[in-house]
């Protein structure tokens, strides 16, 4: 029964209504309404059917923010550093968005919200928007919805977006493909320098931050990282990763981090690397969306006859799996 006839709204009716609401939501987000920003990110996270409409409405505002990724092993002080970096950026007059990717709750799948709890200093600042997002088991240290959430914050007028990842590991280097500038945080006495090499983190860092630099072993950690950087092969004009010391818990070294970010931004612009990185990011996102659509279509075929017929032919030796896959793709892309 349709809503017009007095019945409950159907799923299709609800989707149409939400699509119509998107332009107004984006307009409110542009005006600085945090509830509109929250609603848009929630729709993005849930993979709602209006996601294409949201992406279309936000497209004119894309690429306007500097995206900075922060990653590092648990316990190195990522959240404290992010908190202090927000303070420094606000003092410079920036409007700041923070996406803190939290581990998923094993019970609800939602974010545990630890990062937002630690950033209450900025809770009443209208120039700061902080959102905890669940990784939902997604490999790479980010949530699958993070790129679109960044676009929401850009649309909301944030000129700097900080993306803090769950942790770091061999699979958790996606932040480098999302960010304009990637910070890798290390701490003395944690074996992070060696771990950075094992996990391939050395290759993704634009800036190394040795946090908790008041601890024993800080000098050795700095030397180890500088030595590894020196061994790397770089052509003329290529960026040489910076190494910055900080004690984020006391606010020390934060302005140095901000200065290193500014320096890297200048290099990106001067060498046309910013455009190249963003185009590579867009290409990866387009590919991911296209593959997602194909996977969904293939899934819908499992209950139909096309895939079953092809599977039977392969099992019987009437055709091979590559030919069957090509037939399936031809059918899917008509």
C-alpha cells in the first residue's frame, strides 16, 4: 500500500524522500549546521541508496581541503597529537574536520568512540567538527566510507581534514592514498623504527613524528629513522621525509609538526604532486565504486539462471572459467 493511500511508506518512497532532502542537507552543512554534517556522514557510512545523490551534491566542493593522515602503532599518542594539532590549526584560523577511525565494537559493529572522548577540548568550538567512524573490519586502517566522509567535511567548509587511523600494520597503509600529507607517529622504546620497515610504513610517510620525545631512546629513534631515510633512493627534487620531535601531552613540538605539514604542502604544489596524488586518489575511488557495483550485480545473479548455467558448463567441461567470466561480464555491462 502506498503512502499516498494512507499506508506505511515503502522503502522506495523513503529513498526518494531522502534523495529530495539531500540538497537541503548539503546547504545546511555549508551553513555550518553540525547536525546536517552528522546526518550526511551517517548516510555515507550506512551505504544508503542516496549516496550517489550526496556525492553529486558535494562534487563542486571537492578538493578544497588539505587532507592530513595520521597513523602509527597503538600507544604512540595519535589522538593526543591530533587534539593538539587541532588547537594549533585553529589558532591559525583554520576550520578543522577530524575523522577518527575507531576499532569496531565486536557486539554492535559500531565505533567504540575512544578518540572523540579524548578530544572533548574542542567539543564546543564551532570551527571544529569531530567524527568517530567505525572501521567495521575494513583492512587498511580506514573505514570504507572515509573518502566520502572527507568530501562531506570539505563541503561543510573545513579547509583542513585530519584523518586518524586505527593503527598501523602491513595492510594498514591506505591513509597514504587518501591523504595529501601522511604523518607516521613513532615512540621511543617500541621498536617502531624496525616495524616501520617491516610494514612498509617508511614508503608512505611524508613526515615522521617521534612523539614522547622526552623518553629515553628518543635520540636513537630519530637517528634510526634518519638513517633509513638516507638509504632511500630519491631523484632530484623529490621530497625527503621530515623528522619532527614532539611531546604532545605537553603541547611541545606541535607547531613544528604544523610547520612541516605546511612545508610539504608547498612542495606538493610546486612540483604538481598535489594534482597527481588527487587524480590517483580519484581513479582508485572510481575503480572501487565500479568493482562494488559489479560485485553487487554478480551477487544478484546467484539466484538467477545466468550464473548457474555458466557454472554448470564449466563443471561439465563445456567451457573454461575465463570464457565464462567474460560472458558474465558482457552480460553485466550491457
